[in-house]
């Protein structure tokens, strides 16, 4: 079982700042189809490579299929699940009960895929899958997107002065939202209905903060300023 799994998708990829140059033995790396190009661009290697392979470069496809250290799964193009959903199922199977799944290259390109890629982890996070409740983090350049399903707490310990945070409800109602610490606009046990903009464009005026959710699923978008130092991301 792995405490952290990286999943690379075939969307727009801007390497996150301070992204590790290598992985460790207790981290699993999954590439879905064309996402293998993003791995190659940063010098990483996939442990698992899966998809219908309609977008992976032919050279990388041959290389991975010929590499015995890479587990490759080929699926038909006509199927009921996207490559991303298949990758999540695999990731959760090998993830520790409270492990983290980091998602890269998930946004950009097709709008339908972008929205699907955002809502799919939210649906998975709301379930208790075989006793597991994975935590999801999208990483894109200087942006972090956390998916929180209550009851849950997010501690933001890194330098965030000048950064912004936006809260986007992904369920009809998110209850018991509390913001304390370095937020310009604190909140205590508030409710955020789906479709409202109350949680948009908050600011950090201090170092870090604590966000708690009692019930419902929330997407937390954090934009870290250029000088921000990331000491921890989950």
C-alpha cells in the first residue's frame, strides 16, 4: 500500500513550483495515455501506464510496453469509463486508507474533460470505498486544488501571505465551514450552497490557516504567490 499516488493525465501541464525531481519507494506513479508525455518532460518514470492509447506518442508507448518495470494495461477505445476513472480505481486499490492522490495535467484542453476530471474525485471522496477515504489534490503551476469532504480539516502551514483562496461547493450544500488563522475573511461554522460565490477570492494576510468542513464536498483553490514557500501540501 502507498501513502501517496501521482496520476498524470493528458490535459495542459505546467510543472508545479518546487515539484520533486524524483519519487520515493513509497510513492506510486500512474500515467494515463498521453499523460506519459508529461512524465517524460520532467524526467519521471511511470510505475503503471494505462489507457486506450489514442493520444500517447508512439515512441513512448513502445518504450513503456517494452519496459518490464512498467505495468501496462490496454483498454478498448469504446468503453464506459474514461482512462482517468480507470486510473483512480487502480490508485485507490493500492492506496493506504487515508492516502493522498495527486493529480497533474487534469485541466485545460476540452471543457467537458476538465469538468469531469474535477467532479470525478469529488464523487469518489464522498464514498467509503472498501474502508478507504482518499484525499485528492490537483497541482497546476502555482495553483493547488484540494477536494475536501466533511468531516475533514485542511491545515495550510506554508507561506501564503498575498495568496488567494476560493471555496467552490461541489454538493448542494456544504455545512460547517470554518476558516481561521491568516484569512482576511474568517468564517465560523458557515454554510455554502452550491452555485453561490460567497467563498470566492479570499486572501491570506498571515502565514497559513486552518479550514474545516463538517458536511458536503468542497473544492479549495489556493493560488500561492511567487515568493511563497511550500513546506507541506497535505
